[in-house]
């Protein structure tokens, strides 16, 4: 089992990993871009951006990181994801069905 290797790009906080199995159209190993940032509490987070073969490049990943940092600066925590459960779906359906009579 090999350890995951994050390779730095020229952009601060932007990294990529080389896939051992996935290939680009030209046959080269695919790259997976991810960014690192800290939330307003100082907790570190990794945010996945996407695959090189899907058109993702380091400058785009840098822009994603800038957007995340902007949200952190506004007091929002982008790492907190809104969860939607089956119970939420049932409640939404019941409210809709009740409203329609």
C-alpha cells in the first residue's frame, strides 16, 4: 500500500495527485486537483476540485480556493455541508401534499 503523495503546484494551497490507474486521452497518468485551506476556527480542510482529464487545471483550482477563502472571510464555513436525509424528503413531500389539499 502506497502513501498518497500530494504534489505542490505554483499556486499556494493547490496540490495534485497522480492516479495510478486512471489515464488521460493521450495515455499519460491523470491528475486529481485538490486545495487546502483553513476555516475561521483554524481547522485544516482538503477540498477536492477534479480531474485533469475533465478539464480541471491548477489556475481553476486556485480560483476555487480563493472562493473558499472568501467565504471563510465572510464568516461562512464552506466545509459544513447541508445534509438532506430521507426524513427531510418525506417532510417536504407531506408539506407539498398537504398544501395541494
